[in-house]
């Protein structure tokens, strides 16, 4: 019986210190939004692998009211965030 090959070990992603610095030293509105997200996390206390999702994003005027927040899986929340960014990019491009 042939021996099974081991899958290559996953490399740890390197930290992007420039991105972290930009995030932590962001304009005041971004800091306020981050504080609101932190407050929502304290309110709902999501479990491991879960995140608080704002149905209407804070960046678009959403709030931390019970009607606007829910606990979803991390993958679902990141997928939603990625699709929002993609839509935004498509609508902001200028035609030549």
C-alpha cells in the first residue's frame, strides 16, 4: 500500500503593519464606527467563529439597535463585506 503524502503546511500570513497602522490611526469617523462595532460585540457576545453583522452597515448610517444587528458566521459576514466592496468599486469607476 503506497504511503500517503502529507499536505504542505500552511504558511502563516505575514502581518501587514502599514494596514494596521492606517486602521488604528484612521480618521475620526472610522474610529467612531469601530467603537460602535465594539459596543455591538459586547452587547451580543458572539461565540467562536461568529461575528456581529449590521444589516445596514454603520458606514451607511446603520445603528446598533437590536433591529439592525445579528450574529452570523465569520465566513458569511466576510462574504457580505467583500460583495459590498465589489459593488462599490464597480459603481465608482469612470468610463473612458
